C-alpha cells in the first residue's frame, strides 16, 4: 500500500517535471540562441576582422586591432566625440531636469490639484501614442507652427536651425520620458499609507516638509530604479534620433546609441567587428558604473526615520 | 475543476510559446503555401489562389518610387509566354507571386537565406556583402549568354555599361546580381513656367526665349538643335537664371526639407559631372587626378599638378575641385534664398516637395516654382499628387500632359561646356536570385531574370516608370514619341550621359563600402548637410575647409582598410 503510494507520488513528480521542462524548453532554447549565442559571437567578433579570400568573407583573428581603431576614432574620429558629449548631456538632462520635473508633476497629480487629470493625460499621451506619430506631431509643431508664431525666427524651424536643433531634441526626449516616470512615481505615491501623511500634517508639517521627509523617502526605491536604468542605458540612449532622421541625423547631435545603431544598419559586415569592440568596451564601462551607482544611490538616499 | 483550468491555461501557454518556433524553420522554398500578398496598393492584379498545376515563382520587390506596376506587367507577359512550358516536373505553366515591401536591401539581405522569395529587386543594397556571404546565386551563365531564346543577338552583359560591369563582375569574372533601376538626382523644370516667364537663354545670354523659339543658346552640350537648347550652360548661367526668376516672380527651387540627403546627393551628382571619368578614382584609387585643388582665390580654383592616386594617398580625392564647385552651387542658392520657403522645413517630405512644385503653377497665392531637386523616379512616386491635380484642374494637369523635363547639369566652368554629361547612379539597386532556391526552380528563375532584361522588357519598364534601367538599349522613335515630356527628357539625358555606378569590385572598395559612399565628402560637421550649414550662416570657405580636411594621411592609414 505504502509502496503504491510512493510510486504514485514519484509518477506525479515525474509528470510535473516533464511538464515544467516543456514549459521552460522554448524560452530556454531561445535564451541560449538569442542571448548566450549572440553575445558569445559578439565577444568573439570584437577580436576578429573580416577579410576577403577567394571572393568570400572570412573571419580572421585580429587581436586588439579593433580596440586600437576604436581608440583612434575616439581621438580623431568625426562623429564619436560629438556622440560621447551628447550622451553625457542627454543623461544629465534626463536625470536632472526629467526626473525632477517628473517628481513635481507626480506630486501635483498625487495631490489631486487643479487640472491634475488633464495634466496626467497630456503627460501620458506620448507614451500611449506611437513614437513615430508623436515625432511627426512634434516636428510639425516646431518646424511649421513655431516659425509661424514667432516672426523673429525668419521662417526657420527649431530643428532646421543648428543653434536650436539639439535643445529641441532634448526637450522632446524629456517630454516623452515623463509618461513612464509619472506612472511609476504617482503609483508609488498612491501606495503611501494616508495615515502617515495625515499624522505628519497633524504634527504641523507643511507641503515641502511632507514631500521631503515623507513622500521622497518612501518612493526613493522607485527613483533609484529609474536612475540606475538611466545609468545603464547611457550608451544605448538614441534620443529618438532615428525616429526624427532615420540614418541621416546631423553627426553633431548624434549619441553613442544612435551612432552604433546607424553604423550597424548602414555599415555592412565589414564594420561588425569594430562595432562589437565598441559594445564590449561600453559594457565594461557601463556594468561597473551601474553597480557602483546603485550602491551609491542606496547609500546616500533619504532615510525614513 | 481548478486543476483542469490550470492544465488548460498551461497548455494554452505552451501552445502560444510553441507557435513562435514555427517561424524558426527555413521552410521549403518550393512549397506553394498561401502565397504572399500580391494585391498591394496600386496592384493591377487581384489576389488569386495557388494553382498547383503550375510552377510557382516567388518575387520580392522594393515598392518605392519605381513601384511594382512594371513587375506586374512583366509577370503577365511571362505567364502568358510560358503557359505551356514545364519548368518544374509535373507542372505546366508558371504562377508568379509578388511580395512588395519598402525595406532597405541591407535589411532584406539578412533574411534572404530564410525566405521563400526566389528573385529580388532591391535598392540600398551592399552587393558584396550579399555576394561574398553566399546569399546570391551565381548568374554568370545567363548574363553572358546571348538572349537568342528571346530573339536577340546580344547578351545581358553586352548591354551593361563598363561602369556597371566593373561593379557587378567579381574579380573572378562572376555575376551574382544585375543593376536594377538608374536613380539619378537631378533638377526637374516646368517647361510651362519657363515659357510663360521667358526663361530660356538667347544666344546673347539674355533670358528672352520660350522652348519653341529659334535662336536659343546651345546649352551645356554646346550644340545647337539639341534637347538642352536655351538651358543654363554654366553655373554662372544658372545664377543669371535664378536672379531673373526671382525678379519675374518665380521661386527658382524647391526640395524636400525632411530628407536633406536628397540635396546632398544632388551635390554629389554635380561633383560627379565635374569630375567625369576621373570620378572613379574616388573608389578605385588607381589613376591620375587632374582636378585637385591647389589654391582658391576669389572663387577661382587653381589645380595641383596631375597626381597619381593610389590606395595610400586616396585621401587626396577629398580635395577634389568637384566638391568645392558643388558646395559653391549650394552656397549660392541658399545664401541668395533662391528656394521656396518650405525647402528647409524638416516636416516637408519629398512628396510634399513634389506637390509644392506641381501645384505652384496653379496657385494664386504662392509663386510658381521653376525647378524641383529630386531623384529621377519622382513622377511615378507622385502618382497621388498627379491624380489630385487632374481631378482639380483637368486632364492638362496629368503627368502625361504636364510639360516637365530634366534639366541637364550646368557645367561648373565655361571651359567644360560641350564635354559629355556624367551622371551617378545612387541607389545601389540590384536584381538577383536567392542562393537558397531549389535546384528544380533555378531554370525558371533564371529565365525570368533574362526575360526582364530583354529589350522589350526594358522598354516596357521605361514606359511604365518613366525611368531607365542600368543597361544600354534602343528606344525607337515610336516609343519615344509615345512617352510623356518627362520620360522623353529622361531618355535624352541618359542618351547623352555616361552613367557611373559609384563602386567597383576592388577589395579596397568592398572593405570600405561604408566610408566611400557619395555623401561622405559632404559630411563636414556643420550640420547634417551642406545646404543646412549655409542656411545657418556657415560660409563656403568654412564648409569647404572642413570637407577637404576630412582625412589626413594618418587618419586615412588607420581608418581605411586595405
């Protein structure tokens, strides 16, 4: 009797095991091919070059040649210095201006102040509408409507004017970035126990004190997550340049993410090893910086006492 | 009950996940399947069912400016011609499926080994990436054999100009693709506007003539009685024309503000025309350059002594006077505001620019526009604009009846008047066969590819698209007279041009494809495009200095793979 029940139990475990294996088989295979395989190939490629032998492309080991070329492009290249500078600016603006304003708007919505629902729709809209549609609307506004309103622009749009082109793109990046941030921040704010806020009010805390001492510490983990994600995405931020210009953005407004994407798309197989070297170098920078950044943010953030 | 629901949900999840695996298989290219959509917008043939009694042929076509109508026409003739032929055992006749898309050739190439399509007509390709990675079928046999089965005595190779042969024929004398359509950036002018405002030159240099008047100037070819009589022969003439246009209430130019590269590629075309055959040095690095800038004083260029160009000093070609003159052309137009306002509006697409040009003639509010900077495929692309105009202004507004024409490039300097026109084919378009094609269908695919390269098919292509393909073939007077004004001018210009395919089979070109494209000499760091730089107050000297300093000996040695 006992033996039978053990057998039945083992059979059931076996069935469960097969079932679980079936469930994870497809994603596991997909992970092996499209993550492990692809990344292994990329790492290998960074140390290779493509040569032509008997009218066929052949990959040959090239040591650190690609990394040397990368270093040379950094010093003497055309687009890369601009891309690095712009990526920095985009990061600073996203973190400094974007996050601050997103917190402000989230608080506004959380407090249910005048027109907060309208603001919520306006700020969420870019996240709900297709990116291309949003880009086209924005482009139409800054290129056609703006010059029509302001005669001083001499008919020139903000994107076609080299002095205003980059700030206009930055503004767009910050604006479309609000949706997700506000959703998360206001969600985090809504999860705060109202009794804590009420208690603070009874203790005489004004709105600023309430925000700094109650709300901010309670939603700080969410803010940290966003800052860490931004740090990790430093080298992949395209600033929506592809949606605006496809492959044809002005190199002076390029970012590292855009430059790599464009070169992969346009350059052809001969460029792949160099681009793989770029990816490895940027990962070697981004990974430790992101982890250190996270530790730092966790350490320095406001604490709830 | 709960368990059953759990099991059901789990099974559904497995089913959904497994469905993704279906796409992983390469599939059998010979399997008919439901067939790709062949009823794309503009298609003249409705969707149909698979006829398994016929051999199936799958074609992928880039449905951009050239469209797909030409392919539908060729398909109909081919299916009729071979309706009783057994290409594949057990079948009689052919059923052709056309898949249309707007993907760049480079993106399509990545998927080719997994696709069912057997023949491709693509643009923006990297031919050698495709050929040297085994994605393309060797078609040397059908390119080099005479087309006697089609009643012709020449081979396809015989119809290819040297420039195309040098690009498509690999060093071991093989062909893996053929050129598709010629895409040349140019100026289209409106003959009606030119007639109304007397914008044709007389022999004394005044603008007093119409297109039908005698006594017009000889134009860039320097010969009287030819297609370009009365048109500006030099850049100086062009400036006179633009000044006069503005004085008479005509906006000289319009172009797409959104696609700034259209204007840059037009400048590349002016550069190529100036450099002539010497322009091949930009990618062969094998020959003598005679038009490299030594000094420039008050716009007058002094050339360096003739210089042998090799792979080691290829950077010298960035000092070409052709680049300087092309930049000066853009600078002059922009700094004098010889353009319609919308030309710098980045929300103004190419279709919008075409419409601005076409509709301006009828506008009572805006000035008429004299010239449109565009790729030569644009009228076919602008079919919607023409339809709207025709419904608003009657049959005279149709493409067939509008008196539009390509303006041959004026020469940079007077001493070049009378030299042959050089045009540059920009789109890297190809016609090719997928290497994954099954053995039993190779003959069918190769026969179709030959079929679309017969003179009859090439002429049909011209009649439908108003464009030429990269081959030399006769256009009879009867056909010529049946063409619209624009297409006639395409034939005139091509007949009097050397068309360059800007690339070659040499390893240095193949390895540096990305660095040697036509736009590179115009990347200066002053905005994405030279005309944008000039619009933003940059001077010709600033832009030219940046252009010529693009590479030094040190950067060339490091960045160019040899």
